[in-house]
C-alpha cells in the first residue's frame, strides 16, 4: 500500500489507523456541494446526479465506522469510474480506518475538481501510469501484478467509493489534494497548506493554478 500520494512519487510504509470513535455527519440534500461547482469536461455534478439512483441511495447520515459500513448493501452501480476509485482505495488505504479511507477518497475527488489534474477519477488515478515509479499511485506503475485477495476489504472500500461518488460530504480534509505519512518530509509539503492530520497521514491543499493572460 502506498504511503505517499504526491505530484511526484515518494513511497514508504503505510500504517493502519485505529479509529478513535464513530463520527456522524448529516448529508444536506438541499445545498449543492461546493467542491462540485464549476467542473468542466468530466462534469462531476452530472456524474453525481446520474449515480444517485434507488439502488445506491445516499443515506441521510454518514458514520465513519466499520460496523456502519459493513451493514450497508454492496455497491450496485459498478461502472468504470467506480472501479478505478475502488481499486485505488483498496491498494492505497484498505488498512486504514474508515475515516482514513474516506479521507483518501476525498483527496482523489478533490484532484478531479482541481485544474492541475485530469477531469475523471480514472484519469487522476492512472496519471503517469506506464512510466515506472513516475505515477501518482504506486500500484499502477510498480511493475507488480495487482490482485484482489481480500474480498471483504474490497467490498468495504467499494461502498466508500460509491458513497463519495453519490455526493457524500467532503468534510475531513478541507479540500486536500495531497498527503504523506509522518515518517517523511517531502519538499512540496513546505509549499502547500496543511489542512489536517488523520492517523499517520498529513493532508495538504494545493493552491488553484491561476490562468495567465
């Protein structure tokens, strides 16, 4: 599992985070999510609307606990974007707490919104794939075959992926686009604003790139 998610590849050991207690958040169905506003090309708002179906309805309350996630039905709408996000969460964060998995998912979703990165989940996750150790996610370019051995963990992160794609609030990382473990100190961490720390990971927000006239 990659411990590092950055503009350049920096890898290291990852650690599981012990949950400090269940956390609930209410889902506001009336107010549009700020993070989805103004997205072009991929049109995240349209994707979210299309994914809000009866099979995968967004619950009124999100609880960041394994017991709560495990009680939810399996994700039904398993499209390509869902598969990309689920695989990323599986290989990057399956050993994290549920809160940590949601936090990693937020980073990926936030990158889709950011003008520096590709405009789809698959595009963000596979950025740089094909150049060994030059990708954004190590599992996509380390040269090792990736197999799903832990089915229950895969189904669990699949639920997290579907909840995020269906519009679960991004309230954990304050718009973070990067993270790294406490064991390392990348150069970009001095340039970006640290937004929060969850478990062994620090999260950072990359400034929006300003267009040049």
